[in-house]
C-alpha cells in the first residue's frame, strides 16, 4: 500500500517514519518523493486541520494521505497556544522563539498543567476517511532541558516522568 504523509515538517516526518517503519507492505512517501502544494490550516480544531490537509492533499495527489495536526494546550493560558502552537511567537515558525514566549508567559505561574493534543486523518481517494485523536498530559518545565525532539519538547514533562520530552529517547517518547 502506498501512503503519502501530508506534512512538510521535518520533525513530524521523522516521527512518522519511526512509527510506521514496521508496517508490512507499506510504502510511505513524503513531500520529497511526491511533492504537494502547501495547505492553509483554517480549521478551529486540530482534527479539522488534519482533515483539511488530508482531503486537500489527497484530492491533488490521488493517493491515500495521512495528515495530522498537533499542538500544546496550557491550562493557565486558557488552552493557548493551541492550534497556533507552531506560530505562537509570530507568523513564521520559530521553535526557539515559541519556547521563549511560553516561558515568559509562564513566569510566576504555579499551575503548569499542559497537554499535547494530536489529531490524525487518513483520507482515501475513494472518499473514505478515518480519524483518531490522542492526548499526552503533563506540565511545563521551569526551563529548557534536552536536545531531542522538536517544538515544545524541551519544555514539556509528561505525567509520570521527571524529564522533558527533549530529554527522553525516541523509544521512551
């Protein structure tokens, strides 16, 4: 089965490749092997954005597409950065600036509860769709720790751990 990953984010592409490496008879294509147009994420939720990407790219590519949208929701910030996670500090994606802004906004905040929300959508050329949503609960660290992962990983400590996602191995993550 051929499956096109509907993302141009290098970190997400690497994660999906690691997750799907053992799936029998799966030929995973990325934007490098099967280029597609950029898609505006205009949805109000992570799931809406995942569906917009999957539907748009599938209509263009004419092959099954797996797309996702994910981000960080911080309780003390009323769910921000939410669907604006990638551009929390401005129009251009800048993980370092996003982390700096989040730390500044969390200065003096006692309630550091947060969660990563991820939604994924599989769209088939026949019109069939499958979706899933997952949540990883945790808290925001007092400072950056670890070099692994991308995005907010150096600031997010999952429940049950004392280290950030940036400090955890890919296997632990």
